[in-house]
């Protein structure tokens, strides 16, 4: 993104041997970093470009820096301006160092906003991992126009089987300096795909499971032989029924315990996901939010 402003004027100093054409632009590179670019074009009174000498860029708070004139042009890039600076003056110095001409321009491009704001970037913005592993990205908040408020970070769009955390969750830029937070995305591995047999049962328990029904059965038969009374005969039959039921249930339970594995749980599915990173900040008069997307590939 490039926005520009321009000023044109003759020498304001004693010598009027050169003319300056000054422009300003705001440029944003691929990483999202924003800079102001001041360019001065130097020509003599006939319009021919001038080479040699330097152009300094001055403000009411001091000099922003200087650049050598090459093929009639000198450019200077700055990350930010001093507070309450409204204009920048380009001053051309000839080869002897004498100030020959100057031209003032608005400190920011004509369509440039002076509202405190910030930009958000992620590095890297494309992540790749396997189920069960995690990946990280550095989130950078860069203030603009003196922004110095709390910024809260959050994410959305990540798969349900992943977690998205920031460290820290909130950041505050100060003195025009960028601040960072580390984003970590944790994926989930699949579990329960292979059944695990339980440890062998205690030998005594197995013995009782097998012998118990037999003992009860013998007791029932003995009662039937020794007693002819109806009540004892009924007790013997009941003992046989209980013995059979006990033996069958013991075997059934033991079989199920040994052969039933854990319930399978799916992990993070392979695929490519788009995750939105949101940053919310208060610029002093309203809430400002910015959102960027990162890509997560699960192999």
C-alpha cells in the first residue's frame, strides 16, 4: 500500500540556484511493517537534475536524517515521527555543505490517517505438523501514530481437536516499539486404535471362579441325597441353579474384560486449516480490531 503527498517550492534561502520537489509516502512491505518515505528531487533553475550534495529532512523536534543526492533524488525512510510533528522540511546542501534550498511538506501523506492504530503480522504464517505435535508462530503488534494501548489476542477456526494459546494473551506497545506474543497450536494424536489386553488375572481368583460353582453344586447334590423332606430338596435345587449361574457369569465377565479394548478416539484429521488471529485494541476513542489468517497443515 502506498499513499502519497507532495509539495513544490523554490529556494527559501539566500541562494536560489536549485529547486526542490518533495513527496511523502507510506509503504507497507510483505511483512506488514509500515514506514514513511520522504523523497526530495533536486533540479537547477533550468529544470536539469542535480547530482551531489545531500538533503536533510528536518522537523520542529530535530532532524530525521539525511540522504545523498543521486541522479537528482534523495530518499529517507523512517519508522515513526516524533510526537506532535506536523511538517517535515527538506533542505538541500551542496557539495560544500552549504544550505542552498529548502521545501516543507506535511509530515504525513495527504490521505494518511493520524489516528492511533496498529498492525498485526505472524511469522511464520504457514505451519505444518503431525497429529500429537505442536507448532509455534510469533505474532507481532506494531504501533502506528503513537498507539500505546492494551491489545488482546485470540484465535478462531482451529479444529476442535486442537488448542490455540498465546503467551502472553495481551501485549502493550510502548514508545513506538513493536511487541510480540508466541502462538502455540497443539494437535491431538489418535488413541485406542490398538486393543491392549489386560494383565493376567490372579491365579487364586481364576481357581475360585472355576471351583466355586462345583463346590456349590456338590453341596446341592448332598442335600438332595441326605434329605428327603421337600424343603431340603428345594434348597438343593436352588443351590444347583445358583452354582450354574455363578459359573456362567464369572466366565462371561472374565471373557469380556480380557477381550474388550479401549474405545477408539480420533485425533486431529489430516488436512489444511485456515485459522484467524484477531487482535483487539483500544485507541483511546474506540475499539480497533485487526484480523490475519494463518495456515495449519496436519500431515
